[in-house]
């Protein structure tokens, strides 16, 4: 529900180690799903070392030399 979502966002934004990033340049690295680019742009502009994603569209980042973004893929096993 929207109240739970708002509480989660507020909890995240209230942390001291959270930066609000408003990218000034759009790299458009993921052509197969342009909506994913906002995450890549924020990662690049914030100098993030990794992007953690299960999204297959982020795999293209392996083949791009610049700007270099490493993707961590975490395998989850259903219990």
C-alpha cells in the first residue's frame, strides 16, 4: 500500500549515508529497457562501485568499457 511505500522511502532517505542524486547527464547505456537507465545514471554520478540487480538488461554493462560499472548478481534460493 502507498503508506507502507512512503514509510520505506522516508526511512531510507533519513539515513546519514544516503545521497540524493539528480544526474545531469543521461548515458542511455541500456537500450533494451530505457527505464533501467535511471539506476545506471545514478550509480555513475554517485561513483558507486557496484550495481546490485537481478535484471537481465543490466548484463550489457559487462561489455561497456566506459563508464565502467560492475554488476553484482545475487542468487536467491526459494525456501
